[in-house]
């Protein structure tokens, strides 16, 4: 799964990396983006622009927003068969820019050890996502999104059995096509990225709390004295 990620890349670099049609506003670095918080997405519209959305999909037909906390992720294998995601896969796809994400490995005594995962070249990348807009009876419309996940590649499998779909840059145009796409044409894109793209290292449990949102979250965890002397 994917439950936390970062976006600290400068706006001008995002514009270059994703071919945005307009410069992004000045963006505050975010080191610990959590579900239900606002994120930036590039929806499949005619122009490529960064737009805000809440992390946790609320389908446009939902009675209320209660489903959002259950839909931060969507499994690639069942997108076409689930009502919550089927129409969005065909018509409402998006890129979700990031430059790293966190995953937790099960450790001794039921504890979980956090790892930070990023590209080896430190470049920003994009998760494959879906978006929708829900219009409540009272109040403003809510744009929301979900991150698509798949089975882990060789690097991540030692940490967790799932990982977010990280799209290759050459897949962006297909994923962002503004016209409806058949699921069969998209399925080949929704696979684990090559393990050699990524690196992963232990970080502190600071990331466990969404209240912590600074560079300390991605700092490599110093080896314990026991490990150093072993």
C-alpha cells in the first residue's frame, strides 16, 4: 500500500518533469503527506496543470464522504471490476507527483519499522492515480483522489508486499489522455516499476505522526550502537 509520501521538489522542476502548461505556485515542502490531507494532482484534462485534491477518493455518486478513508489506495488488479473505480479508470485518471514515499516493515514484537523510498537519481516521479469530484447537498464540491497500488518489485518485497504504481515518463501521455480509455489498454501500465529505479533506507518513527512534517522525517536512521559494534 501507500500511506504516506513526500513532495519537496521545487515548482520549476515539477513543470519541467511533467510538462506542465503553467508554472506551479510557490509550494511549501511536504515531508509527511497523510491520508485526508490535500495533495496535488495532474488530472487528465486538455491542459496539464497541478490541481488540489483530497487524498481519499469520494466517488461522485457517494451518499456521503465516509468512504474516503477506505479509498486512499486502489488495487490495480481489481480496478475494472469495482464500481468505485471502474468509471474513474476509464475517464478520470491523474498523475500524483511525489519524490518519495514511506513503507513500514513488520519487525519484532509487532513493531513496524519505517523506510523511505525514492528514486536513485533523486528525481520526482508520479504515482498512477484516479480522481473524482463529489458534490454534497450543502457546501463546496470536493475533489479527491486515490493512489493505485500493485505487487512489490524485488527491492520493496523485503519490506511490504504492495507498492504504489510509479509510471514511466513515457506512459504519462497515455495515462493523461482526456478521452475515455479501455481498461485493457491501461492494464500494462499498472505494474511494479523496475527495482533499479529505487532505493530504500530506514528512517525514524517520527513519520508515524502526521504532526511531524520536516526534513527529519526523511533523514536516514543512524545505526544502533549494537549494530555498529557487531
